[in-house]
C-alpha cells in the first residue's frame, strides 16, 4: 500500500485510537570501530509507512548479525527525492518504498547498484519490472481502489458501485471523494487507473463526466479517508458525508483490526472494478557504507518471515508465491483479479503531462 499508502495505515490506525509499532532498530549493534566494512548496523531508508514486527527484525539480527536502523523520510515521493539529491552519498544502505508510479525517476537518476537477490526465483516475473538488470527488487503489491460505506448504501437501498463506469452514473452523484493526483500517491494511482481503463483518448472525457457528477478533490489520503469518508472511524467522528473514497483494497481489514470491539464484518467494502495495482521495490543504494548488510537486508525483505509479517503491519500483499496470508487479512480484504496497470516507461514519459491535464480539467 505505495502507496504508498500506502503512511495511510499509520494515519488510519491513529484515527482509530491505536499506535502502530515503529520498526526501528537502534545503533547498539554497531561495532563502534568506525570502519564501515565492520558495521553491524544496516540502515533502511523508507517512507513513513514502513512497519515490521519486533520479532521479525530480531530474527534478521539473529540470522545475519546486523541490526536494522529505519530512517523514515515522509511520503514515497519525498523520500525518493531526498535520495536523488544525495546520490552517491546516501543516507542509508537500502531504499524501500519506490513504487511503479515513481520507479522510472529512481532508475533514470541511477541511485541504485544492481544486486540479484537470493530467493528472487520465488517472485513472479510479472512484478519484476526492472527485468534482468536487478537494480530494484519487488517486495510487495497493493491496490488503490474506491472504498464504500456499507451502512450508507444499505440504508439507501442502493447497490454500491462496482466499476469506473458506475461512478459517473447519476445514482452516485456527489458521493465520491478522491485525492489530488499531483500531491497524493493514491490520487495519482486512481488517475492512472482511469488511464489504464480508458486509454490516452478516453481518460480526459471520463474525468469531465466524473467532475460533472460531483467528485470532490482534497489534498491527501488522510483528509479524504479520515475527514470526508463516512465509512471510516475517523469519518464517523467528523460526521463525514461522502460514502465513496479512493483508498486501498486493504483498508477494510484495518477498520476491523483496530476497532474496539472488533466487528464481525468490516464496515467498508471495495469496488474491485476501480483498482490500480501498485508494486513497491527495494534497492541497494549506490555508495552504501554497508553494502554487504544492505544485500542481506534485501534478501530478508523477500524471505518468508518478512513477507508473511507484512499484511497486518503494512497492509500490503506479499510478492513471493508461497507466503501465507493472515485470516483477518483474507476474511475482510478482497482479491483484485484484474487491476489496471500502466507500463512504468509509459508513466515516466507521460506522468507530468497527465497530471497537468488532470489538474486543468478537475481543479479549475
């Protein structure tokens, strides 16, 4: 969840009155010798939503001798920009959290050193977007989708929307809130989903219809989900009046996990015909002080322990084929069989033009 997100999980947990575990190891494992080659600390630079259980991080230390230090650096775009600015003299050893919407920017700026991770064979070819160059390694996938407030639609005796086409129907006028595609990862993902659905010749016409149907645009995910969306815990407190929001396919399990008491069913659902697939990657930073530790960490990120820990910590899907998903995640989440995708090279070539056109159409 790029999307991440994917600091969406932390903000959602906060809205539900719960704090998530900070996934940071300290520097106590460092050798103290001053020699980077002998350092026992490996630094992971990431967006704010990186999270892992303490037991899993301790398992990495036990297996490798390295202690993980996590340097959280804002949202995915901000974190990546900082690494581009410090290219060759990175703030850490591994960068995690660049997704397919921003991948070309990272690769074009040459911030990663190629490394073919151990265990790569367990990852399907379809998410290995850097081919055989191995500059980045896929770690997780997540889907940006419209979520709906089940109670609202039940009370109104109205079927919730299922597809992009449904969202422009009169029955759903003034119900949807989305994020600014120029400043928000889910907002951009939703825009890319419409590009994937309607193509270069059709997406602008679609957004004109969506605007005419009363879509509301706010700056970011937290405002959209926790202040404007009537189905979320935060939205209920804020007396929000929009029963449709652009969020993630994994948002319903979060509403269950952090609720007290836990409901038997999630109060929100997912319109699976409105989804865009995000894939997040990790890469070894060029100039890393602890390159061997960085390689060990990338191996660990696609290992079974970490992959099975992710769903209820970062609310994303594992990329390895044999990872088991927690029952809560599978019971209240959804499987998106046919998400929209757009080739990273096309995103790289057209992203700025798409966002500029979108802004002129929707924000004027």
